[in-house]
C-alpha cells in the first residue's frame, strides 16, 4: 500500500494489491512457498504484531462498500505495531483508499498514548482530539466511531529486484468495539487462516503473473475488516 505521511513528500501513486487466502496450512509452510517463489523473495523487516482499530459510519457504509466490492471504497483506522496494551509511541491515523485493485494510504501521526484494557478507547479518543489534523479529516472523524480491532503477526518480504513486496499475516485476532469502555471484551480468532498480499506499482505489473502463478492458491478478494465484523 502506498503511504503518504501528511507534512512530508507529495502522496505517491496508487499501487496494486493482490491477496491470497490460505486455510488450514501452517505459517512455516506458507513462508516456504514465499522463499521458493521465482521472484526470490527475502525478508524485508522483522516479524511484528500489527494492530488496527477501524472506524465506521452509523450506517456501516465502509463495511457495505467493501462487502459489495465497490470500485471506489475506503477504510479509516488507527494502526500501531507491537503489543496490544501499554505505551504506543507512534500511532498513525490512516485512510486506506482503494480504486479497484489499486490502493494507497493517507497517514497522520497521532500523539503517543497508552492502550489499557480497563479504560478501553478513552486514550485513543484523547489522542485524536489532541492531534493537529486537517479540518476535513476532523469533520470526517466526527461522523464515525470505533467498530473493530484486529491484529496479526506480519512477515515482510521484498523480491530480488525490489519491485514487488509481499506480506504474510497469521495469528489473526478480532475484538468488537461494543463501546469505548468495552472495546476488548469480545475476542475471536482465526488461527488457521493466513493472508498473503502482493503489492507492486503499475510499472511492475508485467512481472506479477509469474509470482502469482507459482503459489498453489488462487488470488481472491478478502477484507480482514469485513471478516472481523462477520466473524471468522
């Protein structure tokens, strides 16, 4: 996913995002598929937990847009890495914007906060209020509420030519945000579900077919957010 951190360089172009959903396979086996791919993927970053809190409109517009596979759709989330609870040094507010198979992110830094199981999302609300966000972003946040938290172990890979990136997500967990103070009550998991996602710019689209054909699973549409709301 192409990322633009507001206040830095101009937003990059969209890039392709293609997903494979793997069921009832071990993560080590799927990682072997990646290492044996003709693109010669190698680890790009250390394994880490990815945490996301998704926001939704009162009518669940973002859910239905993604469920129905609309050409233009988006999600709003706050993302951080590492443990679920404790001090979060660099939380990011992200607008994940999709146009068909292409996607990009607009990202906004938030103040550090402390995620606590007892106080729920109170610290997140305070961080959003304290952040210096553009007026249009503030207006959009005024009409959405936290709906779902998901997290997963992510492995990062990059092809030998540097043109294609791949992530392997396993250990998926979901928490419904029933209310700001009861955000971590209802926990569900999908321990036997693995999601591979191939990401590449339009200029590298020609080499993607050989990569996807080498995997013993088919490309598919899949949203972790939709999965979490419906129940794994």
